[in-house]
C-alpha cells in the first residue's frame, strides 16, 4: 500500500514517469506561459491552451496573469532596481536559491499586475477555478499521485514536481541566466546562454538569445544550438495545434550594396545586437594587441584583462573600479580610443528616437565614412560589412 499504488510500477518506472511529468510542465511553462502569453510569439489551438492551463493549475499553482506580468516587467526593467529578479542587483545567491520568493513578492504588487498583466485569459475558468483556487490543483495532484504510485513514492514524485519549476525556472534561468554563460548578442542587459543544448529546461537555457529577440518563438540562433521547445512547437504546428507568429529575423548581406539608405538603417537597427557582436569580433584582435603593448609598458595585467571585456560594451556599463584604467588605456592608445569611441557613437544612432529616418541615415553614413578614414583596418572592414546590411 505504501510503495505499490494502483499502478504497481517498479522504481525505474516511477523515475521515468516523473521525468515525463516534469518535462510536460516545462513545456507548459516555456510554450504557453512564456512564448505564448508573455510575448505573444505563438498562438495555440484552444484545446492545447486549455490543456496547458489545467496542467499548470494541477502541477504548479501558478496564475497565468501573474507569470506573464512579472516576466514582462523583468524585460521592461531588466537589471535595474525595479527588476523583480536580477542577480546583478540582488546577488546570485538570492535569485538562485530564493527566486520563487521573489516571484511571490512581486505577484502581490497591484501595479505590476495592472500594468503588465494585460491580454491574459479572463474567462469563467480562470476567474473561478485557476486563479481563485490556485493551491487546490496541486493538492489534487498529491492525492492522485499517492493513489497511483503509493503514499511515499507518490509524495516524492509530487515533491519533485513542486520543486522543479521554482528551482530551474525561477532560480537557474533568472539567476544563472543573467550571471554566467556565453553571449551571442551584446544586448542591453546581462542575459547569457547557459548552454548550447536547450534540452533540460525546454530551450530556456538560451537566455541571451531570448533577450536579444524576446518576441521570437524560437530561442536557438546558431547552427550548434538546440531549442527543445522549438521542436515541440514544430510538432504542434504540423498537427495544426499551434501557429508561430514571430521567429528571429535573419541577417541579410548584399555584397553589391555600398550606399547607405533607409533600408540599410532599418536592417542595422533591427539587427543592432548582431551589429554590436560583430563589431566586437572585428575589433577584438587589435584591442588585444594594443592592451598587450600597454601591459608590457607597465599597465597592471589584471586591469588589462578586464578591459578586454569592457572595451566592447556601453560606456555606462563600465564599473567604477575599471574607469581609471580605461581612461588611461584610451589616452595611451589612439587605436583603442578610436575603437571605443566609434562603438559608443554607433550604439547611439538607434537610441535617438526623436530624429527622422533621413537624419539617422545621414548619421550612419557619416559614421561609416569616418570609420573608413580611421586607418584602423578591422574598423574599415567592419564598416564595409555594415554597408551590406539589407
């Protein structure tokens, strides 16, 4: 009675069922709550939407409006004091181990719900069952699993399900995903890809990609990256149960293009994070060489290593402790100064929202002309590539 349950599964059968159950929950979170509700990147057939809503009620107790609102606020206020769960502000340990408590705290803020919770389900089921009795679903699941697997195994299976999303989603993704990993895109926050293979948490591991293109239903951007959630969406699409509304835009380069026009400007702005990433790649070798010269001339080696990172970021992001070393390096190396200054000027072009298209196009043209007259070969090569955006 205590160990067998109605299904009388062997231990390995219980383990297998547990893994399947948590993967369905992960799919519900990444597909329905995240890509569908929070970002409107995909539309689901009503059957699928109702299944995910019921499943989340039974296995997490999360309310769709709360989840979507908190996540939207995270994007709107990322890495600021208003971000509900930024490890850059609150510290990695607080977010990694206490992310669920930060979520609950934010869910009680009426202003967050009213400002960011629009467009989520508001039907009879949502008002009278899922939102009103959100804790009763998980209790029903506990009773069912104890009956199916036995009291002790059922409680363990239920406990794993209850801890899975709070730890992996609220902790690991919101914590490590903004603290450690690699970056494909130099977006405006600290988001990072934890791994190239988004298999364990449904593709959410590719967090930097998501922050670069938040309204895309697909998180994988490079050939070597795997987004399990995107695989699920492809299957649902083939069955007519899902319709992808937005996918990541693809960079198009026209090698015959030289004159900068409104189309060039639009493409550069649309792919601005890819532009900044390529700028860093172009300038990386010359920056390293210049910093090596400065290190040989007496610059502190630790400061020089740190500047290799900050040379290709926005000036406002440079920490105060590295500011003096950066100023020293820029004053000592014309190449570094040109590289750093031109990078800052380039990123300001798409930040000037009050200017007309003609004015911004003229500024981009002027930027390219000055880059090509700089005599810094990597900068010249990058500028010529920039002209090809189409």
